[in-house]
C-alpha cells in the first residue's frame, strides 16, 4: 500500500524544482494524490473533502522553498495542517474537580474500553500517585465484570465489589459512594458496549452520565474501524457528549485516519493512544507521528524542513559575513528584520546571541515588537536601492519623502538609522573578536 502510493506520488513530486509561489495547478495536482493518501488511510470522505479545501486555500500562493518541488511543498503544508487539525499539543486527562473525580468510559463493544480503563487506572496510580477505584457497569456479560476485577488485581487498583441484580445506573451510584467513603481520588466507570450503535446503548450511557456527572467522558475507539469511526464519534458526542477520545489498536497497521475523522467531526481532543494488549501499552497522542502515518510521506516532510533550515542558515551566514566586513547595509537589515519577525522579534534574535543578550537595552528603540518591526520594514521598502546600500545619502528631504511613502515620521527613520549604525558597530566588533561568536549565533 505504501509503495503504491509513493510510486504514484513520484510522478508529481519528481518534477523540476522551481522558485516562486505555488499556483493553483501545482496545488491541485498534489492534492489529488494527497486525497488518495487520506482515503487509503481511512479518513472519512467528508473529512477528506473539507480538509483538502482548507489546505487548498492555504497553499495557493505560498512560497516554494528553494531546492524543493511544488509538489513537495504542498505535502509539507498538508502535513502541517494535519498536525494543527489533530491538535498541536498533548491534552492530558483532567482531574481538576472535587474528589472522587468520575471518569466515564464509553464506546462500542470490543473497542478496548475495559482494557483502557485498566491502563488509565494504572497510569494514574503510578505516575500521578492517585487512588483509583474502577467499576464495571456491564450488566449483560458477567464475564466483563470479572475481566475488570482481574485487571485490577494485576495492576494493584481496587475494583468495586460485584453485587448481582443492579442496573448500570445503580452500580455507578454505588461506585461514586464507595469512592467518597473510601477516600479515592478517581472513580473510573467502564460501561457496556454493543457491537453496533443502537438506541438502547445510547440511552443507558446517557442515563449513567446524568446520574454521575463525570468530569471526563472518554470515547474509546478502535483505530482500525476507519470510516465507521466518524459515525461512532458523532453519535456518542451528540447523544452523550464526550470530552476526549482514546484511540486503540494503533499498534496494528491502522494508518490513523480514524484519528483525523473523529477529531474533525467532534472537535474533541485525542488524549491517549492504545498500542497493544499489554497493560502498559498506552501512550500520549503525538500529532506529528500520526500525521506521518496518515500521509505516509514523512520523508518528504523532513526534506522540506531541512531545505528551509538550510536557507535560513545560508541567509544568516551571508549577513554575518557582511557584518564582519563592516558592509551591513539597510538591505541586510531588512532581511534581518524579516527573520526576526519570524522568530519573535529582536528580543528573540539578540537573546540567542552570546554576548549580545546583555546589550539589548543599549540598542536604540528598545521596544521592538512585531508592529515596530513591520513599520521598520515598511520604511526600508520606501527607500531606493541606492539609499539602502548607502544610508549616508539620507538627508532631511529624502527622509521626508520616505516618511510620506511609508506612512511614518522622520523621527522613526532617524531611530531606525541609529539602530542600524549601532547594530553594525556591535556586530563588526564581535565579528572581529572571534568567528565563533556572531556567525555561530546566527546559525552557522
Ligand atoms: P471492550 O469491549 O470495549 O471493553 O474491549 P476490551 O477492553 O475487552 O478489548 C477487546 C480486545 O481488544 C481485547 O482482546 C484487548 O486485549 C484488545 N485491545 C484493547 N486495546 C488494544 C490495543 O491498543 N491494541 C491491541 N492490539 N489490542 C487491544
Ligand atoms: Mg468491556
């Protein structure tokens, strides 16, 4: 499956590299293959559609990084958008509520609810030092209650004593009561599932939820269910309301499309991932890894990342060389400002330079936030090329013209010129000091 995909992709991706912006044709050609990759990864059709629309809007007009093909550039944008959509950061289970904190586990039968209940309980106990009580609400299958009890003994977590003849809501109430009386931090409620979605299942889960007011409702879903994951997630979220998703069987050959589908449809975070039958096979969700799995183009993504880094490093080196020779002109300053804008202002840049960090305050115009940087770039853009290369030309009449052209005041231009002189001086000094200092700091 993977080979077939990359073979097809090589058609569009091995075309010549080209500078400039991505055209609509570039994007559409690459997105055709991306769409296929998403479908092969079992992303639901409706999600594929809305996702590719979103990427198209972002990608057309985007700059192609040097030494990368337009197709590769689109893949990188798709990857970044996938990561953003999957949720940029791990979102842990929340226990910010009065103890005992109820956690309700829901999902279809066989999705891994009972196993995951044990895995989470173990994790809370071992990593968070929490006292956990587990209760099985599965009244239909006596073996299910015993399964949880066995798991509990295995990991050293208490389970609610089994009492015959109670329904799910009664057991849930009893569990919370036992949790209170026993001084537990967390009560985990493992519900019964059905093989398919049905009203009986939903009604029971909704009733348990109403009776226990759980702090987290975790939908446990099998990563291998692919397209069905959307219906499952939508139904549980609409009827019961979920706070997060646990994706199981990510140890198998699931490509992870279910993760994207469920996230897109419910907007709820994927909190944990099951990676095996063993009790410790539970991991944090890593959007980057899952994005690679869904797209199956990790090589291209890292290639584009490396290319982008090389360019930044080349640019920085060029500027560093010029500075050392005392040839740091306003064009270089503009380049530098552009890079600063990217990495969080002059504070960020200076903070990274050994020896300069302390001089920050001495450099004119100390409050260099993003807005100031944009105005400074605008000022430099309003100059002629000749003026940029030779700032000494900038007498009052020229300054007035530039101020008018950039919508700024002559004082701001003076400030910029002062900053430029100071930076050039400091950098020249440092460059002569030792090569490692500034050049190193600028990414060489
Ligand atoms: P439930 O019906 O939702 O409670 O599902 P169970 O917890 O009983 O799990 C059903 C089967 O899936 C069991 O054989 C588990 O060992 C297995 N299982 C659960 N989670 C995972 C997982 O992340 N990976 C693998 N490979 N198997 C799992
Ligand atoms: Mg079960």
